[in-house]
C-alpha cells in the first residue's frame, strides 16, 4: 500500500460515503492481481472475486431504481439504460471523482504502464468497492452508497435520455416498420479542424426523418436518430 494510504484512507472513505468496519475488505477491493502476484505473502487476495459480486450488486441496484422510477419504463428501455449506466466509462467517471487510482495496490509492471489511469482497472475497482461495502454491511447500505453516485445519472438518462443509443433503437424500428436500415448523410462540417461541428441527416426509404448536429459524426448521427424517432412516434 502506498505510504500516504494510511494517512488519507479516512478522507477516501468520506468521499466514498462509507466507513468500513472490516478494513481488510477495503484493502482487498483496492488490490489488483498484479500486486498479488508480486506480493502474495503480503496480499493473499485481490479484487476480482469481490468485483464479480459488486457487479451483481450494482446491476440489481440500477435495475431496481429504473423499475421503481416514477416514470414507467418498458423492459427494452430499462435494459438499454442499465447497460449504459453500468458501462466502463460511467464507472471510470466515479473512479475519477474519488481519485481512486492513487489508492490502488498495483504491481510494478502495471505501475510502469500507467495502470492508475487505466479505465478497465479503475472501473473494476469501483465494482469491487461496491462488493466490499455489501459484504461489510448489507444490501440497503450498499444501495444507498451506490445511489449517491448514480441517482443524478439515472434521472438524467430518463428525462433527457443522456447516453441513450438512439441509433440502435432507430435501426430496430426502421427494420420493423419498413424492412430497411436508416441511411445517414453528413451534410455539413463547420469550424476549425480540432473544433468541428458536424450536421447529419437520416433518411428512411429515401425520406428525410431527422437532422442533428454534434462535435463528432457519431454525436450528430445520434442527434438525428433521436429526432427521427420522435417523428416516427408521432406518425404511429
């Protein structure tokens, strides 16, 4: 464990919103297998087993929250939203807020290759932390900690459909209604090379259904797909 770990651990727990009764569970959650392989006597366990548990606890909390939300959601909507909410990028955001990387126990190899900033390692460690909290307390306590990080994201994805995969939904709807795939056309590029704004139109069966702009082609396509879906809902 880094030398500053013991001095800062209480601050880390404050940021996490949970004070561990069994500190060994916290240590295990922060121990990467690379550290275990190099220091098996000092670190007989590492975080993959707890991460497996934490992944399931997180999934249940998110699924329950979506199910109980005051806005009724279809099974398909809940499935897509859950997949977005528990993905690596969202977990990495949480890890960054916690400055989690500096508390990890890493082997020399991972340390030298920037392991403290790797998305995969940090997102796995977040799941391990949730699993460790569950083991140290109970489901309701783990749920309250998890929702401190996710409740705003859940409300945002439901109200604004932030991070929602409109392209995939439009593809499914287009195939179901018309038997063909949507066609995306980039109609405009504006701005300097590193600050471009793209405008995309989406056509179904030769008819324009949506237009959108974004800082990348992907974002512009998502925006145009969102508009197309709104038109399809109105026309249904």
